[in-house]
C-alpha cells in the first residue's frame, strides 16, 4: 500500500471507529465485490455513451451498501460523469406534497460532485464551465454569446420545465457579464430548488415556475441534459436509505413513491432518457416485503423479480436488482490488513499488530457471532479499529490480552432497533 496522508488516515479511522463510511480514501480499504463493481462500471459506461441505467443495490444492515454506493460514485467521477447523491429521510423522499421531494432534490444537488470537486458543491463550477465555454465559442465565431447559449440549450426546450431552466442559465450568464453576484446567487438558488414560492422566484429571476415536489424527476432529466451540454459524460443519481419509504405508515404515501420509482424504471428500461442513471440502496425488506416493500406494488414486483435460473450459487448481474454478496473470510482478512496499513500510514514497519493477530481476531469473531462477522461486517470492522486505537494509545499493551475482550455486536440487534424506529410519516 502506498503512503497515506495523515489527514486522510485520521478521517478514515474516525469514520470506521464510528461505524460509518469514510468520505475519502476508499481505495485504501476496498476489497471484494469485484463482479458487482464490474456490473456497475458497465452501467456507468452505458450512461457515458448516451444510454441510461437503474440499479437497486440491496443488502442487510451493515453489509456495506453505503461503502459500495460511494465507491460507485467515485468510479463515475473518474469516467467524467457528474454525480448527485442524498439519503432519504423522514423529510426527504422521492414523491411528496409537503416539500419533502423538493428537499431530497435540493440535498442531492448540494452534494453535486465532479472529478475536480469530488467533495461536493460542484454546481457553481459546472454552470461556470458552461458559460465560459459559450463565451469562448462566441468570441471564436464572432457571434453574440446569447445566440450561442440559445443554440446549445435548444435540446432542453422540448423537455418539461426546459424553458425556465434555460432562462435561469441565461440569467446566470448576464450576471457573469455584469458582475452581478446577487443575480448569480439567485440563479443557483433556483437550480438548487431553494425558492419556496413562485412569487419569490419571479421577483429575483425572469421565470414563472420553481422546482417543486412534482418536478423532481423531470428536473433530473433536465440536469442530465445540461451537464452533457456543459461537457460532461452524463449524470449519476445515487439515493441511499430507501428503507425510509418502507417505513412510511401511510399506504398511499408509499404507493405514490413506488409509482415514481416505477416511472423512472420504465423510462430507463424503454430507453426514454439519455445520459442519466440511478443507483438506489435499500434493505431486503424494502425490496421483498409483499405488504410494505417494492414487491407490494405489483408492477414493480414483476419488473424486479429475480432470474429464476440464477439458483444454486449462480448469479445474474444484468437485472435491475443487485444483491450484495457476502464478503468471504479471505476478503475480510484482506480488509483487516488494509485497515492495519491505514493506521500505519502505509508503512509496514509501523504496523501495530502482526498477521497472526488478524487471524486470531477473525477466529474470535467467528466464535462469538458466527458467519455474520463477514456477511455484515460493520461492527467487526468497528471493533478492530477500536482494538488498534487502544494499542496505538497504550504502547506496550499485548494484543493477545485485548482480543478476548473484543465483543462485536451481532447485526441482528441493529435490525431489531431499526424496526423499532418505524415512524408515522403521513401525507
């Protein structure tokens, strides 16, 4: 493993010790899931080739869904796509009438990332790149900038909401030319769906509409068209924690969200969108529960049903649903070794425990919680990081004395807690 910056090392360790996915340095710890990664890379390449894709990444609590989704986003950035991502929550969902869908869109666009801005907040740089390219083209051709902008944005005008979308981008260009920072900020606010009312938006911009709850999916289609016009390969939308839709107590609210997911899936399967992809993360209950999950919606169940021939260990990575396979014991051993190297900043001489300790730790976990220690490895990783933290801060401590005291908690307890957290989210 190459040397690791101390800043990245500290961020990775801090995240893993809390049981969450680090925002940086995933390449230092990623193991296994090669076939799943290959399937998503093919999807990303299809999106970059003016196609579309939609995947449901399904795994148990702690199985590594969030890590996998973040890895997919990083791959998409390397393929010159723009990514947006958000977690669903009680106040953020795909369909709503009280601002929750607009909140989901706003959160996703705030997290917009490009290869040069992987940490998020890339919307201003994407718009600025578009405007700069238009100005340069106009100067080279000796034509008015507005004419170049109109020509480039012409494909968006045929799409729902495209006229106001184009008007906002032209307003940003005028602000760019005049040095009007207030108008620039207003244009970005509109693109981020931060105007609560049409009246407020109309006072700041030459538009008659705002991005509301009913416009989220159509605006993602507009956004995908715009980023391609701006010189990027396409748009990847990543939503995690879709179990929050499963938790909705109102059957009407759940079905309206599932109808929106069906619309998105139909458009992708029928090739009605270009340069746009969706990756949605959820639990098996969210997918399979015939009373509250996606399978409770008959049209989705028929489209998402697994390949009946993929049995007895056979897999099919071409369908919309991608089940995260369990990490093998060998994969987990490599993962623990990678975490040990992160602690040592990539220096083998500074490693806190020998290879023997990794094997002993895995044997201890196997005795305590069985095969779940690699099927849902979150708590196992958390315990190992805490073990290394104690060894680092207490020089001279023998790792053999500590391993017997490490007790990773079974993930089943976390799933029970999650079920207890069901809340009444009504329309």
